[in-house]
C-alpha cells in the first residue's frame, strides 16, 4: 500500500497502478500523477468522483436559483396569459 501518496510520476504509477487505485479509494484523496514535476492527471475513487460531481451540480442549481430570483427582483414576473400568447398557445 502507498500510504496516502499525493503526487507520483506517471511512470511510477504505471508500475504500481493497483496500489495507486487502492490508495485513492481507501483514503478518499486523489493521487496526482506528474510528468516532469508537473501535475497532469489525478486518480480518484469512483464514489468520490460521483460525490464531487453531484456537489458541483447542486451548486450550479443553487446559483441558477439565485440568478433567477435576482432577475425577478430586477424585472418582475411575466403574467402566464402573456407567456401563453407569446408562445402561440392562447
């Protein structure tokens, strides 16, 4: 086991891929892969990625709600009859 390795060269990771994956999953922390000392990729557990993706989507939804509320506060609302008329549904 790698013991919470945060940075590792791509070539070293290639030689120890199973350990890199297990380390990322067990410690819920990414293992950053480096090339010439620069981070180029990361190995992260699938469950951790799903949680991060869901959190990012939730944050985007919250920001959209704030933007919509600000627009309503600035411009008001449009009556439903007017919306239907604009869409040719009235």
